[in-house]
């Protein structure tokens, strides 16, 4: 069992809700808006949370969307997943996208995302002359679909 990591936080506004897990064992801690923001159709807005955190070295917090907000309200995290680095001490602002074809308003105290703590290994980039070979190699964008088509063609030829 891993040791609990304590994330210290401050409130910009004493009435703002603290990040909290909705259920025992949840990976994410729900975070709420600390202001009223209206987002135009398909628009993006920064929504302040009223919370600042002190993330220990070797960790990050990812800002992720909530499935219910996407499904029922049409809100998502604009960049997919946001990262809060351990050195940042400012107020958390979340980039929210309105996926609806009409304006939507986020109200103060409304849940807008979740915070997920991740431990980060220390990475060091090393310049080398060559990289080891893999089956995929340098095949990039669209390579999975191309490989599936090749496999399907091979099946047809052997039947």
C-alpha cells in the first residue's frame, strides 16, 4: 500500500469549496468554479477555482474532465488534460470548452473538473547515434490502420 501524499492548498476566497473526492477510492478530486463564466458556442474560457496548491517535487497534478459534465452539460477540458507542475503556486485556472451550439454558463461552486495526482520518474534525455529497432519502427500517423488493412489483405489471399 502506498503512502498518502499531502497536498497543501490555500483559498483565494474563503467560501470556495476545497478539492474533494466524491467517493472513497476515487482517483480524482473534484474542483469547482470560483466565478460565473458564460462560454459562447464552441468557445473556450479560463475558469478560476480560487485554489492554489503546493505539489511536492516529483509529482504533477493533471486536470481532467468529468464524464457527466461532458455528457450532460457539454463541457470538456479544452486541451484534453492539463498539467500543474510542482513549482507552480498560483491560482488554478481551468480551460473549459463549451461543446454545445449555444452559450452555456458556469456558476460559482459548480464542479468543472477533477485533479489527479501523478508521481513522475526523473527523466534524462540522452543523445545517441541510433535507436534500437522495433516492429513498428518509424511508422507514425495512420500506421495502425494501415497495418490492419495489410493484415486483412493477407487473410483474404490465404483463404
